């Protein structure tokens, strides 16, 4: 009973991604699009787990990811939306719109 493993853990690369692996993953997603992450490593020729490919794409390689410092306007927007909508709605909205950096900042603001 239970879920079958997504991949055999044997002969998988672990650790940091190389620039070549990043390039291969970007090109594959550019051609085939996002989704069916279980099949991406095998079809793209990567020796990684599908979950690893998905997380690499969503957290590092996806175009439009905002990185860097939060502006004062963004801070005011976060606080205003939190006051208006509450924790659940603001966290859902932030996950959709922004990166984990905003969630960490939100937790910092709420604790202080």
C-alpha cells in the first residue's frame, strides 16, 4: 500500500546543479512547457529526480522571479493586504505573486 516511488534513487545526481543542467532544463521547458515533472528528467536527459527538476524550475530558473530587496511600496502593500484580508488570504496571495522572500519578510513583520 502507498505511493510508488517517483524514481529509483540509484544513479541520481545529488547536490548543486551545474550550469549545463540548468541550460538543459530551461531548453526542455521552453520546448515542452511545464508539467508532468515525473517524466522531465528522463526525457530531458537529466540524472535528477522529477521533484528536484520542479523545485529548481520554480525557485531558481523560472522567468519573472523577483530577487533582491523589498521596496517600501511592497512593504506597505503587504501590511495593507494583511490588515484587509488576514493571514490565510495574504499568504495565498503572496505565494502566487511573490517568492519565498516575501513570506519570510511577512513573518518577520508580524512577529515584530
